[in-house]
C-alpha cells in the first residue's frame, strides 16, 4: 500500500513539471515589458520571468526605447537564454554589463549609447556588425566606458562603428580579414589603430576623423594608402596629418622614411631625392658623421650636388610637413 502511494506521488510531480515548463529570470521590468509588448513573453504579465521556450527561438530582438521619454533598461539578465539570437539591438539604454557568452549565433550587435563598463564579444565568433559608439559629449547621459575591446576572435566581422569613446586607446583589427567598413570618430584617447589584416582591398569604407592623439594607422600597403588614388583607398576618409605604416610601433619618422628614396647611393656627384607621395618638403640639410652641417637647402629640392665633398659617410635630413626623414648616404 505504501509503495503504491509513493508511485502516484512521483507520477504527479513529473506531470506538474512538464505542464508548467522552464522559466528564465528577467529581473528588469523595462526589459520584460519590451518582451511583453513584442509578444515574446506570452504570459503577458510583469512577474520577473519568461518561459524559456518563448525566447529560445527568437532570432531578432530590438529593445531600444522609442523616445527619450521611455524608461531605460539597466539589466539584461535573461538574454543568455536567447540562444538562437542573431540580431540584437539595445542602444540608448543604461546597461552596465551584458552577458553574451551564450549567444553563439549573434551576427549583429548594436549597443551604442549605454553605460557599458566592459564589452566581451570573444565568444560571438559569427559576429559581423558591431556598433558600440557613444553620443557626442553633452548629448546623452549614457556613456559606454569600456577601455578594452578585444576583437581577435571575431574573424567574420565586416563593420565596426566606434565613435565618441573617451576611454578606448587601442583598436586592433589585424585578425579581421572580412572587414569592409570601419567608423572611428572623435575618440580622444585613441592612439593605436591597426587595420593591417592582409585584405585591405576589401576595406571599402574607412572613416577616421578627429582623433586628436592618433597620428599613425597600420595598414597593408602604406604607399597606396597615402597616395589615396586607387580603390579602395580613394574611398577612405582620413583626418589630416595621419601617416600610414606597416608598423606604427616603429614611429612616425620611420613610417615617413619609407616614402623617400635617395639614389644613386653611393654616388660621386649627384644625389636625387625621390618623394613618392608628394610630401611637402620644407628643407634639406646634409651632415657629416661628426654632426657638422656641410650643406643646406632652405627650399624643396630634388637634386643635390655632392661632388665637392670628401669621400665618406653623410646623413641627409629632409624636413617635411609630417616630420623629419633621415637617410644615410655614401660619397665615393
């Protein structure tokens, strides 16, 4: 008799579990209200939870406020169970943290104008589009404050928009060969931008403007990028004063130096300066190995007569509008 009673209780309990399903916690009422309004939370009541079956197959989700008068989401807990999600927009909210580690199918992420303290997309290997910008200063109360953005795992990334970020110093896109467009505007702390990914010919839309501490961009072909008259470089919109290099860590002068050729070297009489990209030359000075000035041209010149100099090693300094180029020359 006792065994039969236990048997009945077990069956009843199992039936109750299968009838009511599994829930995902959604503690933010604003977030849940978006799910109710979009017909995703089928129960239609603000109770801090949603049926997991309701959200597991959702592919597209936009929970941005319709206007400034709408309340803002602060907590996106529950997003981890949107396992089929491919397109996710939560811009103009007040989210500080978001866990996207379970959203393996995510391809588009728009999270601009939030309060994100960090942004981890390392597990979103299918990601193609990312917008994590801020508003210009004084326009929005929200501000993404992350200072590190690791995109090395996002090899499918095609478009990246990062603007008005007051904390980000480095953007490394060397492991993003599919990149087609990047917008980097008014990031005052940005000092390093690397787009040398082996496929710059695919990068048809690059906008780099008003980044006051950025002086060099690492690219596949510095000469073609500097000349800017062939595709896709003629489509790039780059701020004044930027130098292109295969390795910006070598410094600006090294990056400029490769744009100049001095020949013949060694020479007996004439030296020719070939300026491959028409830098503005302000002057040319020749020094001996003791640092003594032996020859000077206050204006741009393409040819230098060194026939009267004694044989030996000299250093030519070419002053340009981007910096000083130094080359070693040998007089026979």
